[in-house]
C-alpha cells in the first residue's frame, strides 16, 4: 500500500442525444481519469452511475460518516445488472473507497484513498455547482435544503418530508411529497396519510421562488398550504423520486 493520496473530482454528464438535462449521471474522476469509463469501455450497452439529483444530496451515498457503508455504484447501461459495489469509510484523515464486483469477469478497481477534508470539500463543490441544473431543479434543491433543516416543524405536525423532486421531461414543475406514519395495533409503523402538490416554476430567480415555497410551509400545518391535497406518491404523475441508474441507498457495514 502506498501513502500517496488520490484526488477526486466529481463530474456530471448526460447523453447529449437526449437533451441537456436527460440521462444525467455522476462520474468520479480520480487523479484526472474517469475510472468507470476506463474499466468498462468494453460494455456494449455502456455503464451507468447514479443520478446527481439523489447522489449529491446532503448525507447522500457519497457522504462518509463514522460508520462504513456500501452503495451500488455502477450498473450496465440497460439497467438489468449491477457491476460494482463501493464501500466508503473514514480512516483517520482519509476517506477510503474499496470495491467489490457483482460477479466473475468484471474488472476490479483498486482501493482509493482521499484526503478527508478535500473529499468533503469536493462533495460540497459538486453539490453547489449547479451548472447541470435547470431552473426547477435549482428550486427543488433549495426547497429541500430549506425544509430538511426544520425537523422541529415537521415533528410539530406529526409528518415527515418524503421528497422534493423535478424531472427534465416536465421542466416547469416541482413536486413536494409529505407523509405521516402511525403504529397499528401490533405496534408496526404503517403509512397513515400521504399528501403532496405540484407547483409551477417561473422565470423568477429560483432562490426567490424556493424561499417563498419554504416560508409558505413553515407558516403552519403543511396540509393547509394552498394546492396541497391527499396525494399518494404513485399518483404524482412522474414522481418516483429517484432517478435512473443505481439507487441512492446506503447499506451500513
């Protein structure tokens, strides 16, 4: 093992044949090299990593805390088979990426070690960059940031923020989804209530629009906000709230 640390740069790319905001995925450039592209150039269907809309969230799949965790990092472009699993952990002043392949015949990547402070700074830079976003995505991100920090407000109204979401196929709308769980007679948590709304995005400054939406919700019970109604997630239209590619779920080790 070498003591030399690697350098991470996160890049967001898309399929230009589908439009500027379609088929988005995040790619790690390690020491200047797209290691996923280099390892899987032979794949006829290509290879796909996670959607930045969920992989660049605060405490998202690439954020590393005190406990190691594993994520499904890359899959075949057809979406039918996993290729790589990534375990992320802290080791003193370093963040360590180690890989496991999904089966035989899949190229193995080496372990990478990054300076922890630079790693965290790069995650924040990529998240704040916004060059890949369209206006509704910027509004969505800012609303999500504004509401996630208000845990006391959510507890007061006995509800949880499910997600704030937009889709490039419907670039003029943002979806908001909340839910409330309660215990059944057997002590199990069950979904008692779901509610949501679609709100239009205009040409106004996205920060101003997001601030107005957040203030409307923080003013009282979110279920009383104009336009909100009982609205199961699967009835919000295009609103499955994670993108294509590997799902952004952490599995703690």
